[in-house]
C-alpha cells in the first residue's frame, strides 16, 4: 500500500511543481519558431487584412503579443482565417495553436469539445441591428422580420431563444459571415442583423448607408470573448492566459509601449519591476525569458492601447470601453496579480 501511495505521489509531483510542464503545442511552437493563430476572415477592429494585406485588429495584436512573449519577435505569427463553421475543428485538429476569433465562452465549448477557454479579451452581449425608420425599439418588435444569422453560432441560439420565448415569429436568412450579411441587408434579403453588439457596430460601419441603421440598446445575453486552446498542454494554456493578464496589468500600472523602456530602467515599484522582468523573473515559471512581458509591451502596448487603436477612439468604429474598461473605472477588465 505504501509503495502504491509513493508511486502515485511521484506521478503527481510534476503537476504540483511551480513550473508547468511543456506539452506538444508549446514544444512545436518553439521548434518551428512561430505561432499559428486562427482568426476571423474579416471583422473590422478584431481581425482583418488591410488593403496592403497586413492583418490588423485587437485579436491580431494579441497574437503578436504572444509571439513577442514566447519567441521574442512579434512578427512570427501565421494567421489562419477561419469561418464560424471551421474554427473549432481547426483547433481540435491542430491546424492552429490558438483560436482568437471573436468566440464566446460557454460550458459546452469549455467542457465537451476538448478545448479550454483561457481568459476574457472582450465582454459583449447579443443585440439586433434594425433600420432607423422601422420604429422597432425592442426584440418584441421583430415579429415577421427576416433576420440574417450565421448558422452554428451562439448568436443563432440566442436569437431563437429570445424571440421564440417572447412569441415572436421570424424568418432566418443564413449567411456565412460579415460580407454576406452586408450584401443580404443591402439587397433587402433580410431586414435585421443579429449578433454581438460589437459585430453589429462593425456591420453598421461597413454598410454603404450606416445612418439608416441603429443597434437596439438592449443586450440579450452575456458574451465573453477570448482565446481557446486545446486540452493537454498546461504550459501553453498558462502562457496564453498570462499574456492577456499582463496586457491588462500593464494598463493599470501605467506602462505603455512608449514608456516601457524607461520604466524598466528607472521604476522602483516592485509591481512594475516584476512585470517587466527586472526582479523575481516571473517568466521562469512559464518557461519564458525574464523580459517576456517587456518584449510584448514594446511590440503592441497595453490592453488599453490595443483597444483604442482597433476599436476605440483611435479607430473608425469609436466604440466606448464600457464593460471592457478597467475595473477601477467601472469596467470588468481585471488582471490577477503577477506575483
């Protein structure tokens, strides 16, 4: 019996140690010297190629941050555009290392699909895009409307639950993504768009006559969007998690892309010195270099900077921070302490 207990304890020791064990995903990333990110084929503010073919967006910048943290070079990323139908299979099959594709977390995706929801990158909620002159003020006014929906998404599920639960009858017009939704609304094949409010803002911005449409103020679900990884590689999971945490922590500490270098050199605050790698070497437990967070902050900036240039005041979308603001300012963005 004692021998059996000893054997069991020895097997648990790697899991109880401070440093996570490297798994196949993390090892493959280090071997090929690049990260493969599954992203949206084209969603303003989140992931989209610009006219020069360069990927831009909040989720794109997160992938660059991962590459800077793990490899030391933010450009060592291969972006794989995935439709809603393709995204989970691509991650399950190992076609991508991480799925960062405006994907909602829920129990099924975190438990039944062999995946792990890592950490929130964006808080959102389901709503509806309607014509300004329609007179519709809530979901109850959607009776008899045709609604553009992407099949197999939580938005489709939420739309059916909300409207059918209120006795609202509607017609579904299936679309594959943003571009088809724009075409369908422009051709009057559907009168309403249904998606997370951030996606509807992008949809409205993309339409040739955005002033003719508005987003209902109500939110009919809680949508937590963030990266997902496959189960089986604890180290990679922790690297993705703490990369996001470090971006949020940096904003709270006032560390920016521009001042990260002087902060590393001059700051006496232990919290700043720990994050930037000047003391305690927090990266060691992640299997990363001491300056992992410094490298990514110098590459893409903190979470607030990433949000601002892609979605906020510095972008065409002009989205308010809202729920994605710092916890100290009424938002939900809250980093676990890096210590």
